[in-house]
C-alpha cells in the first residue's frame, strides 16, 4: 500500500485519537502529519500487528512526546517568570 492510501484510510481515525489526547485541533493535525512522516521515513513496520494498530501506537506515543515537551517548556517558563 502507498502512503497516500494509508492517509486516506487511517487519517481521520488517527486525527480523532490525537485530538482526544491533545485537546487542540491544530496540534492534533501536526501529530498526525508527524505520524505519517515517520511512517514514510522509517518504514519499520514488521507486520506483527495490523497497520491500524501500528499507526495508533505511533500516534499515542507522539502525543505523549508533545505533552512531555509542553510540560518541560511550561516549567522553564515558570522558573523564568518566578525568578
């Protein structure tokens, strides 16, 4: 299957998952775009599970990464403001 077919088949589904975690439309779109970029760049799918399961896991992990980065930035900003 080509990348375009994966985007067509799973894009909306992955967006809904990302939106649940991120609570922001633009950020959820960024996460999904990053998921498909990672799929295109790495091509590490080993077919141990379905493609849907694989992409879902990548999406959730990327959401966690985004949230971790935001928390770190928020803490840095608070430290700067409180000094």
